[in-house]
């Protein structure tokens, strides 16, 4: 199968996908209600789409094509309100977060869809362990070569995205000591990791053709890279974010991506090189493990600095671009989070410290997702 041509899209347009947890309101464990939710959601006219995911206790929602992070927030809020209304009818709840804190993977059911059955047969227990929840952000690129340049520039900022979205400290009832344990499950898949270093679509096509000739891949969907080109949409898709606990944070993260892409496309601040990837895996590990307290190794200079410092420095560099794409409020929300060293992983740990009961933490997370202004809950 040949690589499809890179379609035209509006530069810097945005699309966001969120994988969400469905939990019962008895003990707040995952509940296999995806089919019922899809049936109810089908009756409500909404932007974007609502589709099943690998296992039947999860659901994926996506926006349509948006021009700004405030438009993303408007669409996600509309979808969120419809989800909450439908969940209330089924006496279940919808929750953000990158992992469910105490679900047991072996209890999951694969959603009955040919692609999911095929993946289950190929990957065995990894398929059920893939009951993890991420946010994907698409950003429009004017042409195929600029998409690849933007992809490899964006790779330097993968630790930012991981630390700012981290919301998966608990797995099977245990504190993993990671802020984002979710990505450890993704890394188990053979075609995960980073995209190959190709800066032109011709080079990338050669790589894709070689891979399809091996029979290992059939389409771009088979790559689970941290960032991958999506030629059918004319975008690159960033896939390392944990699903945040609120749609406000999800929209803000898309605004950050858009501001960075604006900087890359208009100023061409640096030319990526293969050597950028010498520290890539180390930086990614640091961000997963320590979140905003991670160390960041600058791939260009080799200097070490607190990740928090690198994020704040970058935000100052792109302030003008954030203003030009209408993402200043997104950067403000994220910057204050960095100033407080406060991400969703920390919120979950603090709640567990207070409650000593993960089911109660999930109940409060469900309230947070629905936008309830409850004491001690934050956007």
C-alpha cells in the first residue's frame, strides 16, 4: 500500500481528541458502557465525533477543525456537557486522567469492532493494558515538507507536553512514582517511540515504502509514534499527552502547540538534526517520572536545566505568537500551573493524601470533569 498524498489544510488549524474513562457510580471502577453512551450521544447534534476505543469502558471524543484554542474549548465544553448528561441517564460518570487508578486490566473487554479484535489477536494482553487515556492534538501544516520540519522541531518540546498534561500517577491501586505512567504502556508496542528522521516528504515516502514492503505496517495508523504525520488531514498529530482532568486544560495544551507551531513556521528558529534525538529518550523519561520537577537536557548545547525553567523560557519566546493565534489565555493557564509546580498528577496525589481512598479521588475527578465548582477543585 502506498503512502497517501499530504492533503492541504489551513496552517495552524487545530483538532483535539480525548480518550475518556467511563466509571460506575457505586465503587468508581471502570464500567463497560461505551455502546450505551454511543447510542445516547448519537441523538445529540454535536461538533466533531464520538467513537469507541479499544476496550468497552472507554470512549473517544474529537472536535471538528478549529482555528483557535478558544474554539477548541467551546467544542469540547459542548461535547463534555452532552457526555455528562448521557452518563447521568445511565447512572455512570465520565472522568479524565491518563490511567484509571485501580482498574485491573484483565477485567477489561475488547470493544467489538474488527480493527480492535485484530489488534487484540496481534498484541495479546497488551491490548487490554492499553486501557489508558490520552489526548491527541492535530495542528495543520501548509505542505508535507513543512509538516516534517514542524514534527522534528516539536520533538524537542515533548517533555513539556508530558509534564504539563501528566495525570497518571496510579496504576492498579499503586502510586507508580511516575507523574505519567501511561506512556510506559505505550512504549511496550513495537512501533512506538519517535518518527524516523526525514525532513522531506520524498525521504519519508522512501521509508514508508520500505516498511510496507516488510509487511510490518499497512498504513500510518500502525505507527504509535509520539508525533506522526497525518497526510489525510494535512496535519501532524502529537500523541504524548495524558488526558487532562478538565477540558479547560486540554484546550490550553492545544493553544500551546499552536503557538509553538506558529513560531516554527514563521521564524524557522532552528533546523532539527538527527543528533537532537541523542537526549530524546532521556528527556522523555525524566518528564514521565518527575513531571514539572524533571531535568531537561538541551539537545543543541547539552546543558542541563530544570524542565520548569525551560518551559517558562519557551513561553516567553513564543508570547508574541500566542497573541497572534489567540492563545494568550492558554499560555497564562499553563504558566501559572508551572509557577505553582502543579499538574493533574499532583492534584490526584494530594486528593489521595487527604482521602486515603482512590474511589473517592475518582468521584471528585468526575465532579471536576463535569465543571462543578466544588471546594478545592481547580480548572
